[in-house]
């Protein structure tokens, strides 16, 4: 045999192996068929009813990636009837799957309900949440174990709120003498910081009578500060009563600054408040007099000791000066900020405005030129002011077929795509998070692109949220036509770019998004609002869950946007504020500061969420306009002065050239979208008042 034959043979075998691996990767990358997906949906619906009826519908699906979800759904439905061997059999076959983890957790909860502590302890694993951790301690107590505070309770005790499953354990700890007065007060203080009056009331009874009363006063200060400040006139002066009075005054100032001011005049001499407590009250009064539009707010904020001031109080000093259009005071307030705070785009914009108003045009021009290169609300305003093009620097996300095939061999990622395809987005996000835990940036880019090409748009929003990744505009601001947004917006008589911007800001393209106020779907509508909009527009209404249907949600959302716009002379920026905070609140703000220019009005909106929301939506509208047309109607045209009728963009509207500056500035992370790359958290609640 030739000396060169063996290496050649090894090389041929390696090539054969590589080819085989490629074929495996290609096979794993093949999309499941629509027939399989239809069969899975039918089987899953049957499995959710329990029993074994799903098995006939799942015939032929044994190799389908989501097959394990079927048996788990059936077992979960039958959780009160099944026994440990059935669960353990499933866990043995699918140990690493999310449905297995869920099934273990659900079955442990059921065993705790049965008080079957032997089986509970046999199946329990740490790290399954506070409720099951407390169930495990209760199981050990049932066996005669004694609690050790440091080992068993310290981690739980440090939390401001615990599930009801912990009540028996805490009672046992009290009976064993582990809950000392010092530990009780430590937890009360934590609960007070976290505004959890229920926790305080729950444990106050374990204190001596006089101390229990003081604890209950702290709880009252949190839950009903108005009543607490009235009652405080009868409280004896003690450290804990001072704590309660301070909390009550701070909380009341948030709601009724004038009433809190009157109460403070009565209480400040009754109690020997510490300097820190006095400063806390004065801070709250100054800050919330500003948000309540009081005339003396600026002087109150200026008078605050430097040690008490925060970034929030310093920015409200600027806002109070803007409300009075006192440009000298605006400059002084911005100069009083730390250098890092001054670099925020908002304060650079208003510094330039103040410089121009005080005849320092050259300095203003320098600031505006720098700011105009940034693709933000204030950057677009600056570009309009100096008649510069908008600075948007997109980068293209390039695919890598070979790496994509390898990535699709990740069964967790494949399951996430399938779950999304069959209409289970919540489960899809969980699989995505687990599959990409610890993935590098390049892998995340590829995964996002694969999701984007499948119409799963929210992955880009939550993944591309820092640095240069913000420049993947195609993925971060998708133009999804299948949901009919453009024709629906046009039929409703509103600008499609604005409708896109609202949708993007509200849900980040999560069709199943649901806020704490129960706003639902892509455009985050409340069922109570949707039913009225449906009736008004002759749209068939089938209940709140229909809002998770993108088509229905967009039909109703665009009509509600049109309704808000009509209320405010068509102005999209005011309608955006109303969409977020409610039209009644916007009416109140207009009554107080309706003579201000739009940028100053937005800056003085009392709700931080709404201020940022309006700026975000209006900048998104510019970006979506550019995405649709290659240029954009100016932001200034969208910010019509209060009382002036807004005209929809048409062929005669001024459109702004969009260019990439020679040196692309880093795009700042958008407010509300700084979630981790694999975040499955839904967007923040859409509205402070829950009106849409």
C-alpha cells in the first residue's frame, strides 16, 4: 500500500462524514408541513380537554417537534387525578423540556394541596419559586423538623411579599420564637419601601400591642395617606409614628400636593421629625407641586438643599422653567445638572432653544448641528430647526445559510418557531429564551433574522436594543402588510406611519400582549373601549379575546386612533398622549398649559410614561414614514400648534431627505425596550389610566 493511501482514505471518510452531517443539518432545517401543524392544533385542543382522546388526532405526529406538548397538556388538565408514576414517566422521557418543568411544578402544587408530603418531598427540587419552597418547609414540618431561620427562612423573609403558601411556615416560625421584634420590624421596613401595606398588616399582630398599632399606622400611610395625615394629628410623637407620618405626607403629595402642603403645616411642629424626614417631605412637596402646575414650583425646586436633589428633581426644575418659558431659568436649571445628565438629547435640545432665545445663536447652532445627526425625537426636531436632513444610518442584516442550518439543528429553537407557527407565542418565547441562553451576538442575529423571515417580529425589538444593533431598522420597524394596517389606517382617515408607530410602541409587535390594565393585542385596546369602538363603526364584536386577532385589533385600533385625533383637531401628538394617558387627562393638561408650543407642552406632561411615549411614537412615525417612502414628512409638521387643525400628509407635503452622516452617531436605546436579548417579558402597561 502507498504511504499516501491512508491519508487519502481518511480524507475521503472525513468528506463523507461532513456530507452526512450537512444532510442531517439540512433535514433538521426542513420546515414541518402545514398538514402537521393543522393536525397538531387539533390534537392540542383535544389534549387540553384531558384524557387520551388526543392520541388518535396525533397519529403520525410522533416525530413532530411539539409532540411532547400534547401529553403534557393532557396531564396538566388531569392534574387532580393523576399519580406520581405518570408524572415521573413523562419527566424521564423529556427531562430537559419546558413542559416537563411545568408539569413538575404543577404536580408539586397539587401534592401540596393534597398534603401528600411524602410524594412531595420525593419530587421536590429547589428553585421552583417561593410558594413551593414554603410547601417544602411545610412538608418538613409535618415530619417533625424544626426550622432554622438562617438556613430556611432568611431568603424568604427578605422579600416584601410572599405567597399565601408561606403563611403556615411563618406561623410555625413565630410559634418557635424565630420571629423576633427586630426581624419583624426589618420586614416591615422592607415592605414599607416596597409599598406593601398588606404584608405589614399581616405580621403586625405578632408585635406587642403598642408596636402593632405603630405598624398598622405605617400600613395606613401607604394605603390611605389622606386618612393617615388626618389621624396623625392625634398620634403621640414617637420614632415609628414619625415614620408613618412622613410616608403619609410623601404619598399624599403624589396625589394632592396642596392638601399635603396644608397637612405638613399642621404636622411639622407636632412631631420631632429628623432632618432627613423633613427633607423627604420637602422634596415630595416641591416635586409634585411641579407636576401639578403650581406657580411656585420653580422656586420650591431651586430652594431644595443640594443633598436632597436627584436627577428627577433637577429635570423638573427645567420643566417648571419651560412651563413659564423663562429661558434664563431654563439655562440655569440645565447648568445645575451633572454633566452626564446634561448630555441627554432632551436637555441638549432645550439648552439650544434657551441659547437661541437669549441671543446666543452661535452656541445654539453648534448644539443643534450635533444633535441633528441623531435618529431621535429631539434629533429630528434639531434637524428641522437647522433645515438639515434626518440622520438615519441603517445596516443590513446578512444571512449565513451554513450557520442557519446549524442553528436550526437546535431543537429548542426549532420548537420555538413551531410554537409561534401554530399560534402559541407565549410558549414560543419561553423556548426561545431557553434555547438561546448564553448565545453570542452573531448567533442571536441569525436567530432574529430567521424569526423575522417567519413573521415573528417582536424578537428583533427585544434583541436589537443596544449599540449598533439599533441600526437594523428593517427588522426593528417591520412593514407587515398581512395584517392590513395601511388600508385600515387609510380607511380610518389617519396616517399609516403614525398607526405603525402606535402599534410598535404599544406592543412591540406582540399580538398576544396584555397589560396590567387588561389592554390587549397589537394596539393594546381595553375590551371596554373596543366594544364601544366596534359598535360605533359597525364592526362585529365577539369579545375581549378577539383583540388578540391582529386583523380585528388593527381595525378597531385605527378607528380609535381616528377618534382620538378628531377630538384634538387631528393632531397626532396630542392624540398619542390621549391614547396613552386618556383624553380626560390631556384635556386637563391643555387647560393648564394649552398656550405652550408642542415641544414645551410634551416636556411638561406630568406622567413620565406619557412624555416618553409621545416622543417615542412621533419619532417612530418619522422612521416608519422613511421605511415606507424613502424620505419622511418632517416631525415639525406632525407637531401642529395647539388649536391648529392638522392636515394629513399628501403629495404637497414637505418631505425630508434622509441621509447617513459621515460618522454615524450611536443610536440611543429606545425607552421601554431595553429588555435582555432573550426577554419574554411583555411590554409595560400601556396607560397610566387604562383608557384605551
